[in-house]
C-alpha cells in the first residue's frame, strides 16, 4: 500500500484546473442544422438586407397615405383595387393616386404605395372593384422597411458565441447554409483493472461489468465533447503506459480506476513515466483518489478518476464537466437547484468536503448515498447536497440546497 502523503482542498484543485485550461483551437465547417449548441469560430456577417424588400406588417391594403389622410368611418375614401399581392410574389403594378392593392402580411410592398391600412378598417364594394378605406394612414404605417432587421454588413454572430436557436435562425436569415465552428474536444475514456469486462460478455468469477466508461461517455456527450471509448487496460504499468500512448491524439484523457493506493493502483506510475502530476488526492468524499496530470510532449490533460462508480461520476460532475466545457469554449454549466428540508440526519467526514446524493420525495430531500462503489447512489438520486469540510453533521429538517442532476 502507498497511502496518500497529503490531499489538497477542492478549491485548490479547481484553481489548478482553471489555470491549465487551453480552449480548443481546432475548427471545422458544419451544416447549419448541426450547429445548435456549438460555438462559432468566426464572425458571420450579412451580405444582404433582412428583409430584402419592404413588406407589409398586416393583412390589408397598400395605399398612398396622402389619399386617405382624412378617411373616417363616417367619411370613407374609395380606392380602385389594382392587384392582390401574396407572400413570395412581387406585384407588377404601380400604385397611383386613387388606387390600392390588397396585400398579405409579409408580402412585398408594391411600387408607389407608402402605407398599409388594416383589413379591419376597410370594406369592399359590392362588385369587388373598389375598397372603402375607413381610417387615415401615415406614411410608413404597418410597413417593415428593407433592412429593418439586419442591414448588409451587420455582424449577426461573433466568434466565440454559443449558437442558441435564435442565433442559428439569424445565420439562416442571412443565407448561410454552413458555419465555421470550434471542434468538439475528443475525449479518450477507458477503465482500468483485470476484473473489468465489457457489458454483454459473460462474467467470470471475480469480474464486474465496465460501468464508468459508459457513464463518463454520457457526461462527455452531454457537455460538448466527443467520447472515444477504449477497452479496459490491465493492471500492469506497461499496459497502462501503452494505453496512455494509444490515447495521445485525444484532446483529453480520462481513466477510471487504478488511482488509489493499493498495490495494483498503478496509474500513478504510468503518469510518472509519461507526464507530470498536477495533483493526486482531494479532500472530498466521495472521490478522494482523483488525479490530474499532463501527458507527453503535447501536455494532454489527463483525469485519473476513482474506480468506484459513485466516486467516479460524482467527481466527473464536480471537476471534469467544468474543465471539459472550458476547453470546448462552452459557458459554465448552469445547474438547477432547489431548496428542501432534509429528511434524515447526515453525519459527514471531518476535514473532507462531501457531496451527498439525495432523493426528493414530496419536497423533502432524503439521503440516497450508500457507498462509493454503489452505482445506485447516483442512479436513484435526483441530485446532491454539499457539506463543507468544517461541518460534521446536517440535522434532520435543516434547509439544504439540492443541485439537480
């Protein structure tokens, strides 16, 4: 056994991680329909006006405002109907004094007209040839002018912007079918241990199915990365070094297992052969054995996560997700929180910042944590509460903040 000589605080671990974030520089072109939730790598500037023509903002009649200046319900103005204009059509007529055109919302304004009167303020003659205008109109009324939304030369998206649905729509509005994006970080993920086998295989005595590769892959996919799963590595320094070398092309490497202090916890030795340890051991529960290193000449960031499923997944939420989102250039994850009374007293380890999983039932938070090795500690939980290192107990009925998964 090689016990931890020391551990660092959660705050110090976060500080070291923040200092080593290198936002991804690689870019790629993607179809606009695949751009939502990604980050723009270049400005998008409009080459056109939007709308590209003056258009009606109402269903009604395109008129010359001066013709109807004195129109009222009791003293209407009668105009000759020259045309009916629908969206996607350009009228061939020119509106002259004493005439008008029926027009649909969004349809291009005809030449000569400078206002639109709503259909509710009009009436049609019995023969349909004339329109009775019963309200005055000012020049420009109910007209969306050309370029009112976006003018040619306007920037609609800036490099570094997160492409929300509205920004995707703005890019579409200026006619771009593709967009340059920052690439998603490629994250190599593997579990370590002679006992770990692929789900779907037959379990031999003493073996367990690989859980962490799949939970970590799901987290990576949800937070802007591309998981690149690898087969489990055996518990030898040589096998672990080979695994590190095989992951050299990734933007981020995540191993689970082998980072504790047992005789077969050899990830630390493999790191010593291939990289620089930044920290190993954090004063948190669960997840104390978590390690972070830089591997090889490229100084590829490496997380050594605990093998226990709850420890692994808990620290993935707490440490891996913020780091991954930062290198992916995504904004910090805005986790949803709720306040709830605690349904049962919780004792916490002294001098260790604890993340305690809870279930919410009828507005009350009940402890769900069984043990670091129990996946149900997370799979049956709705979120977690934090217990600071200087607090040893949270009493039943205390109001707690639950961070939802």
